[in-house]
C-alpha cells in the first residue's frame, strides 16, 4: 500500500494542527478570564499550590517516594508561590521567575530519570517484585505534581511594561499602551500567541501568499 499511509500522515498533520489551534485558543481564553478575575485567580492558584505540596508529602509518607526528590518538588512549589507576591505582574528578568523556570526543568528531569530507572525485569519473582507505576499513573503524576502549577502560573501571569516593545504603541500624549489597551501589560500567553500570529502574517506578506488590503482614500 502506498496511498493509504500517505493519507494517514496527512491526516495526522492536519489533526495536530487543529489540536494546536484548539490549545492556543483555550489558553487565550483562560488568560482573558484571569485578567477579568485577578483576585479569584490568585486565591485559586495559591490553594492549588498548597494542594500539590500536600499531595507530594502524602506520596512520600504513604507510597514511599524518594525523600530528596519529594523535598525538591516541595521547595520548588514554595518558590513558585514567590511569584504571587505581585500577581499577576511579572518581570521576565526577575531572578525568582528565572529560578522558577530552572526548577520546572530540573523537576521534570529528576522525576523522569527516577521513573525511567524503576527496577523491572526477571530478577524479581512474582512474590517480591516491587510495585511499578503504570503509564497512566506516571503521566497523571507529571501532569498534577510537576507541570500543573507552573503551567497555570504561565497562563495567569502578565508581562510587565516594555517586556516586548513590539507589542506596545506610544500615543501622542507620550503614554505607553499595549494592543489590548491594558495600560502597559498583557498576558504572557497573549503576547506569545500574538507574536506568533504577527510573524506568520509578516511571513505570508513577504512570501506573497496574500497582500495587505489597500485603503480607500
């Protein structure tokens, strides 16, 4: 067969494109909700962080998770809480924000290495073989205890003034405003989505895929 595999690859590419657009649209909508309900979002994120810390402590006490890795995750989530002090404003050059980004990658690598090195194989009998987590359990742990809080913070936080000058415009009075009129700040997700959209539009103009509309004078 030659045509059916080609159709399968095309379908996968189109499906991946629609999935990416759906995720971007959902994040865009969530960022707007956070902008409208800042106090509620801050309270929710704070409680969510403490909830994850409690789950991590229970996993160590009850399920015997490694103490060092569990302590690293707990400390990381307390560092994430530090970004709430000026919620939802964040400076991308803030040392605490940069440390949070490093801790996200560090936690992912540490826990990925831990689960990848779980003891398996014929050296254990059916009576003394250790309990190996399933793929669903590992994926759920990563989603809830490793990625959930950093991901929600990224969606909720807003870039401070002049973080991305291309997103700002200066009016005749000399004040700086963003494209959404939010007075100098914009959600980080909206900044990323808008920049990607503008880059695709500019690339299309350069490639001649479409031409800008001419205004009638």
